[in-house]
């Protein structure tokens, strides 16, 4: 009967770009970009990606797009939403070319400043800016559509002026590009009048156009130069040209597809790969083949859509090696850099979808280097000629159809292909017809209960027998020569009938991994041993292999075990704590350098035996995904290693996989306080220059701003959704380290009290970390606790203390004065009393003396004597009176 199978040929007449790498990232207007009409993609000195569109300017930090648009009420906003080109010069001036003028962007204030442009008559003009370059002497040159060439003013770097000497020699002011080559000459492209070469040292202008037969097309769209100083010119309707210095003209370069009018929109010389990339308007991407000197298709295997029909208007390779493509009327597509050289086949790639979308259940490469892929519920795939075409042997209801689930594939010594199926048992596959012959009839003498055979794994021995591991039915031995079952091992002989893995060691012994430990079958000596290493007696074993030293490596759901191959003693056990990415080990393969490769439920791991370390790889490194399938692994005759998973196949040459990872770099990109975003040191002192926030190591916040968040980025655009952050704010939350979810680059703080804090933060992706970044946060206290307020409080307190002291001092002084006055009064009173008494005591005798004298005077007739006696009496009385006073 004619066997039916689906034959799918996918032939490549093109160059493969980032061959077989994982899926890229597509940004569209659905949730990211402001507009799909992409004009230009640029990366600035601070690592931000900028996308110029016809409806807004987009800035990308790896997590979110910030869209800038014109605001009529804000003079510092974008001048026009139609942005044509972008450029940052050696002085960190970021120029934005719009349809009606030029602006500078100040990242410290997040504002735009308009640059004045004047004609040769000093009239203010507002030209359509097409391209901006910086000449070798640092001067900025601009090509416009309508005003010719502009040049920055030598007197004022905030103004530009048309260059009359150049524009007067051009046939049109409608230009498309300006480019300075390595010899410092300027190439000027026009829209319809060809190309012009301007030599600034001599002032000479040379024309290249259809009329003088020096170029085959006048519609110049792009100009570039490679490392060999070859000048390439792209045209809108005539393909690509290269400059022939000997004949001083441009020679056309053929398109391998025979398109003589290839519409070229962008040229990019990729220094990293030493190749010229050509973006077309509707015909995808091309590459110049240096040997054939022809343009060849480049297939973007990581694209989820047909890249061959895209309009590639801009091409960029960022500092991390990722490729960015501006696709007009579509969006921006990022091809992640794949430095680890992991290759991919699977449904996540539009052009590499050779094996359907089902989970991979088995892999095998035969002697003709044909790759056989068994799937879960999608039959068998046959990939030949280095995976350039595939044949799908699909399951049908007809007799002889391949199984729908192919869980094991083995090639015998004569080239026969045998398949094991979880649902349909054992089958011989005829490579010529694509049909299967099933062998599921087990003789009663082998097993009395003829259960259906659910095959998990197959291996062959050196006698031409197949060893068949089944799910719940034990272990069978099948003679491929006689096509009969010759032996069965069940519960009475092996540790468990749920057999998940098999391996034949160097001595010919069969190691049987089950859901409850393992057994070793020595067919030569008819000896069966089970769980000699008691540590594995209850382990669920997924995979077994032997290294060159004879040690047995066993992968389980609880880690990796290493046994001595001779006496089965446990040598080592490895788990997450030892560096494994997961404790579930799905496959084990030793490479030619004696390193052991492991597939797990969380990526791949390479065990470096010499250094005794695990190096882990994840989806972001180019794998089919992080989760791999149990027992799906294979090593080809050429040494390539294959691992299958839920999203396809990862295969690689172990010698090409580097171990050292690129260290993550961490940058602070924004401080958000409420609905306000701060981009600089907003609390700077008067006269202090502004610094961009990424350059700050100290942030100042007001007391009222104690609810805030900080944004960080590593600018690793290939894996932004997998990067998480760990941070600690000393003196807050008990100094705990807090983790963010992957893809979240904001850390939030609420109700942080005033004071000085030290923030420690690091970025991480899986087991790779950035250096710890430290930022000082100083939150000022409320006004009533500020330094000025405290100083005032101290002064007021001192004044109060001084007042109290003065008051007490005055009271004491007053009391002392009262005591003194009282004392004086008492003294005076005593004196008065004393003199009163004395006066009495003296006056009485005096009266006794004066009274006779007065009588004497009345009797004395001598006037002179009387006068003398009266005078003496009065003087004596006066003397005593003054004495009393």
C-alpha cells in the first residue's frame, strides 16, 4: 500500500542571519511605539534607544517607551511630531531633525530647545532636516529637503546657516543624505539628480548621475563606507552601487534574485561581522557577498513573521551586539545577540519552523547525518542537508502510519531505523517508503499478560538487540534479526516496572533507571543488582550515562548523582545549592573536553570537571526555552549535542560555547515623586552645574517627598523581561534584601522618615549579577526640624536662659540693695539714738553752764564782755549741734 506522509521542503537560497537563534522581540504600536512609520533608530551615549517616527519620538530604556510629542502650550516640547533623524555628537549634544526644523534635547531637564537656522541672506528658515553628521573637525553638517546643506555657525553653536558655496553648485536643494568618508570628502545625495562629491580642501564638486554615466540611477537614498574604504550608494529604484576609484564612477552590484531595480532605503556596515547590510523598501534585508559581489537574501530566523517582505528603513547594532531593524509601517524588530552560539529549530521561528509546534519527544542523527525528530502527537520529522529541508511523516489512520507520539529513535548497525511510541509500541521505520511495521506481539513464554507496550526509551546492544523501557510494563529485549521478543524483566528482577531510562556501559552492562531507583543487568555473568547505592533506592531516575573515567552519572528529580562505575559507591551528589539551575535532570551528555552537559527543567548546565563548577544557560542565551523534555538528548557523530524541549530543539558545538558571561551594568535612570519624574540633581546649590541622574551617587529629597520610587536599567535589551533587582535600604525595613519580579525595574519606598540612608542595589538574571551600586538618600526633615529651625530654637532657649538669669540676678541685686538700705537705716537710727542720748547727756551739763552765763551777762554791764560770752556760748552750742548731726 502506498504510504502517505506530508513532505515539506524548505529550501534556503539565502544567507541565514543569526542562524537558528531564539525568537526576537517585536515592538509595535499595540502597546509600545507611538507610530509604525519608522524613520530612524539610534542609540545615544547613555545607551538609550531612540526611535524617530512620523508621529512622535520614542525613547526606550529596556522596559518602557517614553513618547515625546509636540505640545503647543509648551515651548520646551518636541517641535514637530514628524521626526526624521537623530544624532549625538562628540560634545554630547543630542540633535533632533524634524520636518520643520532642528532641536537639541537636554537629558538633564528632559526638554527640547529649538535651534535657529538662517539662509545665506540671514533670513530665518524652518527646513525639513534629512540627515545630520559630525565631520572629522567636529563641525556639524546637515542635509535638508528644500534648503540644501546646513552647517553649524562658527560663532554661535545654537545657530545653523546654509552653505552658499556648496548649495550654489548643487542642481537641487532637495537632498537625501550627506556622508563624510575616511578621506574627509563629503558625499551628497539628491532625490532626483544623482550624487555629488565635495572636496572641502579644494572646494571642487564632482557629479555622478545618469546623464554623465557615472552612476546608473539618480534617486540616491543611502551612502556608507566599509573598513576597506569602499564607498557604497543605495538608490530607490536602481539597487546598490560601489565606487570604482580607478574609473571614478559607480559600478552596479547585482541582486542574486535578479532584481535590477531593487528599492534600497538603508545601508549599514556591520563592523562586528564585517558585512554590508542593505535594507530595502518591501523586499526585506540583503547582504553583500564579498566573494560573488552580489546581494543575497538574509533570512531573520528569529522573526515571528515573514521578514522578506518588510520595509527596512533603519538598521542599528547596539553596544551589546543586538540588531535593531526599523520596519516602516510595521514597527521595530530586535534580533537578540547570541554570543553563546546555541542553535534553534522550532515553531518560535517563522523560517525555522521545520518540526511543528509539538513538544519534542526524541532526537537521533543517523550515519548520513540526517536528523530524526520524534514529537508528542505530531509524528516524525526527518531533516536533511544540514536542516535545510524537512520531511514530515505524519500520523494517519492508515495501516503502516508512523506513530503520533515517537518517544524513542534508534539506528541499528545496518542502518535500520526503529521507533518507540508511548501509544503504539515498537515499530520498524522504512526510510524509503515512510511506512512503519509494528512489533507488539509478545510471546506468552516471555510475558503471560500481553499488555500494551508504552515505550519510554530505546537502546541497542552489541548483539543487535533492542532494549525497550516501558511505562509500567518493565523492560523488554527484542532481537532485531529474528524480529522477536526474547526477554522480559519485571518486578521480580529489576527495582521497578516503570522504566524511564537505559544505558549500556563500557563493560556491556545495562543500567536501568526507574521511578524507584535503578538496576544493573550483567548479561555476560547473568547478574542483576538493584540499588546498590542505597541513596538512590527511592529516586525517580530520568537519565543515565558514563564518563570517560568510568563513573556513572545519574540524573533524577532530586539532583545529580555520580557513582563509581565498578562498585557503585556514591562519589558526589549535586543540587541547586551546588550551582545547578534545577534539581530535575532530564538529559546528560559528556563532550569531547570531558565536560558534562545537563538538560533540566530550568535551562542547560555545563559541569566543568576541571574547575568543579556549573555554568548555566537559559532561554535568554538562545535556548529553545528553559524547560527541557525527559530523556530527549543526543550526541551526533560530529560531536554536536542536541537537547529537546517543549518549544523545539537546541543544538550546538560544545567547543563554541563560551563560559564567561558578560557582567551586567546597573544605571539609575529616573526618580519618580508622585507624577513628577526627576532626571537631574534638582536640589543643587545656586551656581552648581546640573548632572544627569545616572551620574549621581547622592539624592536629596524633601520631607514631603518621602513616597517615591527609583527606576533602574541595565540596558541589556535582549533580556529585559528576565532581569530582576535586589535592594537593601540600610536603616529601613530591618535592612532586609528585597527582590523585584523579573522585568520590574522600579523599587518603591513609602513613608520613609527623614535622615540619611544608604541604598544598595544589584541587577540579576538567573545566576549572573551586577556589581552592587550604592546610592545615598538624604531626606530633609520638616521645616520645624530643619537646621535653621533648630538653630533658632537654641538661640531662643539661650535668650530665655539669659533672661531668667538676668531676672534672678536683678532680684538678688535688689534684695541686696534692700538689705543694704535697711542696714544703713538701722545704722542711722542707732547713730541718731546714740547722739540723741549723747546730746541729752551733753546738753544737760551745757544748760547748767549756759544758764549761769546768761544770768552773768544780764548783770554784766561791760558790752564787750557780754558779746564775748554770747559768742563763746553760741559757738559751743553750734559745735555740739553739728556733732549730733
